[in-house]
């Protein structure tokens, strides 16, 4: 594995920790692996970050902010719920294409019994805002009646599942990485089309 060069010591540690934690998860990661990738001894690593917990929490916070990107720019009062959801689908799939290990990293972390505190970091506002726009358009007759929570979970599932199952999908469809990326580009209008079929009156 190549060393991480030309950046500050702390930045080297964070870049190396991100690689190791995303690859191996919390339990499988060792501070020595992070030090080796950053090109330093473990004592120096501990000088900057005294524990694996603190370093992991920093990386998790950074990644959770990516996995649930700030969506305020999509919540245009003049936009329909379908338009907002379509914009979310496009942004979210493109984000996951750039960070394919992200869903597994976040999900395995928040599902650990001793990591319940990480649940508090999830952006509950996102679901609330989406439901508000859905209820507005439902009252205006612009969408059909559905359970909005079920709908939002379905959207997340349609976006995230291919990345969680990437090795299986590549094997089943005989795809290489480049073909998988193209497949996911094609999935954006596919999922958007499903949402329109479900929601349009």
C-alpha cells in the first residue's frame, strides 16, 4: 500500500484512517495499520489522536455528513415533492458512486450494540422535511396517498442496495468496475421513473 505524502501530519493520519476504517470497519482496524499507511510510527499517531475511538468518531462524523448530504438547496418551496425526490436520488447515487464503501461503513457502525450513541448523529431533519413536502403536495392533489415513511425507506433502499451488493451484482452480471459505474448512472433515471409511477395521480 502506498504512503500518503505531501500533506501535514494530522492530514496524513486522517487520510490513512479513512482508508483503513472504510476498508476494515472499526473492529478490524488497527492503529498500527493507520500509522503504517500514514508513514509514521504509532507513538506519533497516538500523540495526535490518543485513542482509536476518537479517531474513528472523527471519520464517522465526516462520512455521515456525506452519506446524508445537506439537502436544503433541494427544498425549494416552488419545487414539487417529485422534483425534490428526483433531485435527491440523482445527488445521492452520484455521492455513493464516489464513496462506494460509505453505506456499509455507516450501517455496520450504527448497528453495533455498543455504538448506539452514533444513532444520535443521523440527520432526522431530512426525513421530516421530505414528509412535509409530501403532505403539502398530497393536500394539493399532486401526489397519490402513500405511507411517506415507507416511501422514503424504499427510495433509500433502491439507491443504497446496489452498493451494498456490488460484488454480487458484478459477478451475476459479469461487470467490471467501469461497467458498474455506468450501470449506476443508468439507475438514476430508472429509480426516478419508479417514483413518478408510484406518486403521480
